[in-house]
C-alpha cells in the first residue's frame, strides 16, 4: 500500500540555521512521483517540487534543496539559512502513475511537518 | 499562473443544512479534487473528477457528493451538514499528464464550521 511518513511533527529553529525535513515513502510501483508542498498560515498549499521515480538527481532551487534516494525510499527537503518566512507546514506527497481513465494518480500525503523559524 | 479559487474562505452553517462549496480553475485542467484537512489526520481525498460529469470516490466520500457540469467548476455538496464535517476543505486541479498524473494546484481553502 502507498504510504508517506513525515516523522517530524514540529521543528523549531532560529533564523539562518539549516533545517532538513524528512520524508519516507512506501509504494509497490516502479513508476511514481514525489512532491513537496508548503502551507503557510494563510492556508493555501503551494507547490514546491515534483520528482519522478526515474530521476534521482538532487535538486537545488535557491535556499531549497531536495535529496531523493530510492535505496532508502526517502525524499528529504533541506532549507539552507532559514528565514522567518519559511515558517509553515510542509507536506510530502506520493502519487503513482495510472493509465488514462480510472484512478488518476491521486496524491497520498504525509501528515506534515510544522516548521517554526524564530528571529 | 494556475489559479484555483474557492467561493468562500470561511463558512458557518447549522446542522442539517445543505452546503455547497464551489471551486473554479482557469487553466483548462481535466482533473479536479476535493480534500479535507484535519489536525493530526493530514489531507484526505473526498472525491475527484477527471472529466465533465465524471466523478470517483476518494478515501472518505461518506456524507458528501459532488457535481461537475462544466470543466472549470467542481462543487462539493454536504447534503445534511453535521458537526463532524467541521473542517478545512481544499480544492485542487491538475492536467491529465501523459503518465496519468500531474502536479495538483490548490485553492486557498474553505474553513467550514457546522454548529
């Protein structure tokens, strides 16, 4: 069965610290997608990144970086030099590819990690 | 930019009322989704639709129905609201990608309180 585990419920750091949010997933499929979303206090989920199971290259976008390791079924997210604006709940999610019609690769979400960055 | 809008940010209803939550997307996406988000439970899929007039049950469809008469609009209906349906409701949309999946883009959410 599909499952996403975000073991860290809450993390608190001081501004400029680096922080890593963990995500471990379970799936039986060989083709799947992994996502990270950010949910600031306003409530809207903001898409951050999407990776497919065939691409294990790490990704860097500004202060954000992602480490995808199939061997450990992990897709961890690191924020470098954290800022107060990074305070939010972060969700990791998994979807499996489907053929046209029927279930359309629905997202399975982890329970989220609440990150608080203090000035 | 993808734009997903929801009819209300906050809604207060009474037990037994019929409640309509509306979602509109402007990117010609085939797929639309309704989730609810509760503390400690994360996001759970209620219903989704991959085409006009098509719908499929998600993980927790009980007590809900949906309507998709036009491609850009997906409505969630609570036939008889109950207090356990007090929650944050999130709508999302996505393209029908070549692999059958694509990034979901979310609306701002509707926080529904049922008294």
